[in-house]
């Protein structure tokens, strides 16, 4: 079950947008601070899409102190510390440590 939750969280993070549809080149953690709202998730095993609505929505807050807070329908779902590890010169991966899921 935790694997599914982690998979959903990672998909959610990849599917968030800030204020532009263009790709964002992140060179510093300061560039992702703020609140990111989930709009949609597409793909997965059955290649389907899920969209946010008035009753089903989520957001992720990236704080300057490397604290991540994920809310689902205005309830805290996950807190964690985060960092970005560079994979090569143009891509990286978001790493979550000290994850705490709220039931």
C-alpha cells in the first residue's frame, strides 16, 4: 500500500504546474518554493487521465527550509524534507526524506 501511495505522490509531483505551461529548468531549490496545485495526472497502467475538481484537489507546498507539505482536499496528507539530486546536466530527481503520512 505504501508503494502505491509513494507512486501516486511521485506522479502528483510530476503533474503539478505553477504558472506556466513551459518546462521549468530548476537550477536551485529556491526556484520551486511556493504552492503548486495539482491539475491532472495522465498515464499509468491503464493510460487514463484524472483531473482536479471542486471536490477532488491537491497542492504541494515547497518551503524555503526544504520542508514539503502535501495537502489533499485541504487536509495534510504528507510532510517530508526534500532535496533535488542532479542526474545529469539537465535533469534531476526530487528526493524525499523523513516522510510522514497523515492518516
